[in-house]
């Protein structure tokens, strides 16, 4: 997801620029000011409490703001991400936002800060006060709000600077000029965001062949748990010896073994634009494990695509591979092949539902020649990248 915090003092133009950004990038818009004003207009208990504080130029307590924001986030499904306007305003709120996004298995991509001189801010706010009727657009309250911003909100900038997510933007100029500066920074940020694809499908559906082709085309790094394990087995390592028995019988290798190999592979290839995971996750538990691995690297699973082939087609392909130099030990026995197909339906099929519920899933018909299947898969991945980036 593309989650952005639009930062800046009162009068910097956050509201105006937000309207343009949410349209260009298909983002859900969360403005604490708008949420609070809506509560005030409806005369809710929360709105009454908020009005008294806002009229004095004070910040509304975090527990009230968080309640509104979490409700709005849940209602924002189907968008490419979220644009936060007016939140976080304090260091505590920055940590709160980290926690809220963590619950959604995502994170903040960047904080864009509109930089505008103090004199310009005061002029803009006084002008706005002539037509807006807002009680906080008076000279006395404006002065107080700017002091509040300096004392309580500027530490938030340091929070995101430390995480290399703070981007200052010149907020002076025509609306179109400022918008293009913001868009250019977002586009640059998107290029640095990993695209992580889970390629799933029953044994024999062509994941290995298609995964390697995709990786080459999109400059992604291909990670096959099967290949990693076979490498360890060939090397006669301790991990390889532990894994050999399970792989020969068609059983899943214990998670603790697979985790070590995948984490090591990711850390060694951070220069790529993302990763294609083939053969992992195979269970719901592994899906959570992968989320945890990527979260530690400030990333997440971007999309999951399933290659669909009939059981008969899978058996034919695996039996044919058994007669080639690429044969696997488990390709030689029809009973083992059938066992692996049953394992997929029982243990891996739920992973598809896991990503479908997150709106991160699609599938393609994997029956056909290699080129035709790749063209369909290539189109799906390209579409997903455009939506997410």
C-alpha cells in the first residue's frame, strides 16, 4: 500500500494538495480536522469535547483522534493506500500510527512536509478566515497554533528523518507547481518500494519456470525454497541432511529450516526491486512468518498469484519431468505426486484465501505453452504493479 503522511504547519496547503493527490494515486483520505468537524457538526459527545479544545487552538486528545482514525481506516478498503492529513501531530501519535498500520500489515511509505515561511502562513490563514468562518482562523488562535506546531509537531519530523522517510517540499508557488513537486517525490518513493510476489499453485503448475521468467523481466529476485533446500542437500550441510528425508517423501520441511534460508537470501539481495517467492508460504503459519520477515525489513507481501492447472495436468507434467535431468526425487513415484497434490489442497489452499481477503490475490489459467502462460502472468503482474505503485 502507498501510505503517505502530508505534513506541514497550519496554512501550508495540506487540504488543497490532498484533494489532488488522492485523485492521482487513488488514495483514501484521512484528515483529523475533517473527522473532528464532522463530529462537531453532528453534535456527538466527542464533537462537543473537541469543539471546546479546537476553539482554544489546542490539540484534541490522542484517544479521541485514534478512535476516529481507526474507524476510517477500516472503511477505506479498495484504495491503493491512505493519505493522512493532520496526523501524526505529536511524537506519541507517530508511534500510534506505526501501530495502526502494523495491524493492517502495512507501513508509512513517506512523510511529505510542505515548507512555507511563517509570514506567508499567517497571511494565508487570515485570508482563509475571512471566508471560512472557522473559529481557529483568527490572529490570536493562529499564533497559538503555530507555537503548538513548533513545540509539539516538529519532533515528528525528527522521528521520520531518523527513518529516512521525511521529504521536505517547497510549499510556495502556484497550486499546480507544488502538486508536481509532491508527485515527483511520491513517484521516486514508489520506485524504491519493493514489489514482493507470492507465486502459488499446485505442484506441476509451472511456478518455477514462470517465476524465473518474471524475475528476469522485472528485476526481481527469485526465491525458491525447493532450490534453496536442494542446494543445502547437495552441499551436505546440517540443514540439508535434516531436509532430505522430508523432501523425498513429499512432506513439508519444518518452518525453522526454511525461515533461516529465506531470511539469509533476502538480506543478501536487497539491491533488487523486490522478490518472487515460490514454494513459500505453503501454510497459513508460513504466511504469517513471511509477513514477519518482510516487516523487519519495512516491507510486506504486495500480491499473490495462483497458477491454476487441473490435477490430471499436474500429474502429467510431473511424470514427464521425472524423465528429464530436472527430475526431483518426488517426481518418480505417482503415490508421492498425489500426496503432494493433496497436501496443496489441504494446507496451501487456505493461503490463497488469506491473500484474497487482503485484496492481494489473482489467478491465471496455467494450461498452455510456456509463452502463452507467461504473457498472461506478465500482464497480471504489470497491472498489480501499476495499481500498487
